[in-house]
C-alpha cells in the first residue's frame, strides 16, 4: 500500500487491471474489509456495564438526584490502520469515474470512524460525530425538523396490548420473532441477547443482538423484526455474493441510508404508527437538544417532564444520543440522521422504485446506486425476496 503511484482502472464491467495494478486493487479491497471488521464504532462508544448504570440513572431520575452518567469506555487505537486508509485514498486513479469515487468515499469514512472510535469518552467525539452525521442537504434537514415537530404534536398514544419480555421464549417475543424470521429466510445470522443495548435490537456482521430484560409490545416486536431482518440482515446476506467488497463493507453514508430504508419498510408494513413516530421524533429532538448544549440530565428530565415519558424510556433515549460522551458534552447523536434518511429514501424510491434492488444488495447509499447498479446482475438472487411475518 506504500506505492501511491499505482494505477487502478475501474470500468463498468469490473477492474481492468494487470500486474501490480491488479494486486493493488486487491489490496484496497482487503484493506477496506479489514477496516470494516476492526473499526467497531458503536462498540467503542457503548459504555461498559451500560445496563448497570442505566438502572442507577433511572433511579436518580425518579428521585431527581444527580444525573451525570458514570460511563467508561474501551477505546481502541487505530493509528496504523488510519495511515493505511489515508495512503490508499491517495492512490493515483486513471480517471474520475463514479465507482472510483465510491471507493474513495468509503476509505475516507472508515478513516474518520476509526478516529471517532479512538475519541470515545473525550470531548472531541462530539465534534467528530457532528461532522460524520452532518445533514445530507439543507432541504432534507428542514424536512426532518418539520416532521419531528409534527410527530411530537400528535396525541401521546395509549399503551395497549400485551407486553412481553424481549428475550423470553414466548413465540411473540422479540427474540423469538427474530429467530423465527432468520430461520425462515435461511440467513446466516446468530441471534444473541444483550444487556448492554439501548436499542431493542442491532444488526452486525452475522449477528443480531436483542436487548434482554425489556418489556416490548407485540407490535414493537413485529416492527423491530422487519426493521432488523428485512432492513439490515437480508441486505448484508445478499452482499456476501457481491463481486465487489464495497457491497459488504458499505459505501460512504450507506449505513445512514440503510436506516432510512428500514423505516420505509416499517411504513409499508403499516407499523410506522403514532407510538413509533413519537419515539423517532423524541430521539431526533434529544440529539438536537444535545447539540445545542443540553446535558444528559437536561435531556432526560425534559423527556419526562415535558414529553411525558416513563423514566426508563427517557434514560434510554438520552443514552442513545450521548453515547461516547461523559453526559456533559455532546455524544454520538447518530439518531439525528434517521428522519433525514427516511425522508430522502422514501422520496427517492417513490420516483425510482427500481433503485431499491441496489439499496437492498448491501450497505449501499443512495449516492452509490448509480455506480453500483451494473453489478447487481452478477449477484446471487438468493435472499432477495422479503418474508411476510
């Protein structure tokens, strides 16, 4: 990777390489694959023993005691990896094709996320996160803000129906539903309970984590199953047959637009109801408040006093926003991009429905649909069709 004069040609039908150039391209693919596996951003910004601290914070919120989290992190140094990523981005390309820029964009993003992982627990994490999760466009930002305001004006929905422990063996539980869906679709994923999750579930490479010990409604269990299995696990499984590693490791902002598509799938299934919309609106509001200078305690108290949330729900939402910080400075704030991604993906697919084939083929962003469209026919058709739950 030290030869920055190596030449790579990426044509519409594949890499046109020979000799050193072919070896260099393979090295780039190996590098981004290694980086995607090593840079575990969400793991780096998730507090150690988060479940125990969550219990303490809920109690403190109910008693109106000090609400400064006692989070600790286990950041990992990626200095050598970042140097390799930066060197790869500086490689000489023979043209400025869109596919070449797709690779450059992901190299830059992986290097940036490696720096964020190293910054976990420090004030610089918030500064980096604001840049990483910046608005797509002023228009999409304005649309997301308006949607948030509208959704928070809705009447607070009454909780109804059965509440089931998330990781129980009841067939209606979240764990059971996800296990059943993964088995029916024959996707190569393990389903593992986790006490540390602030989300109800999270999908990674060949694993779906499910929050343990949480009471979840039957509707939320179904919605979350669709979100994680159809929105995240199935595209990851399909990407394994892709001829380019970029499908598997993701394009720049691919993770963001994949969250938008997962919300579109919820909407299609009729599960983006008032309760879910309010939840998403409150997450967005919490990130915006944090970025405006509010502390973890400020946000948690406002979620209870001004928005009527139970203490546990308020702490969980605040925890998601402030991941990677000490609760007094800005944290990851990844949820601040969800509504924007939903708006733009929903709008785009309404105009260009065939583009969903590309979005569903891996961790692909809308901006990468064009450069990657020609590669879809080279992928296995297996795991393409969605499952009805």
